[in-house]
C-alpha cells in the first residue's frame, strides 16, 4: 500500500493522509459542452502541483495578495530571472 503523506513546503511538517492541506496548482483546462446533459464541463488536461502547505502555513497567506502577485508576474521567465 502506498502512503500518501506529504511534507509542507514551508515548514517541513509531515501532512498525513486524511489531513486537510493547502495546495497551489497550475491547471491546464478545457471547457466542453456535454450535449446529452446540456451542461458545460471543465476537462482537466494537465496539473502541476506548485506548492503544498500544511493548513497552518497555508492559512497564514492572504489570498488576495497572492492573486495580485500571480497576476503581476511577467510572462517571460527571463524577466523574472533578471529582477
């Protein structure tokens, strides 16, 4: 049996299976229309987990502040590297 324990990327604390945690993930998604159900659906094409945090560390972040930081990141990695 595979253990699904994670470690917090900030404090290093073990996050055991069954415990809530905060995850920042980059998803590539595609909206599709299901004609049978007549509903739009989002299909996940790819996901990269960027950061895993225990709830203590994850709750210490201001969500609106993180959103503003991410929205203002340059689109070109070399711009980030040079700053």
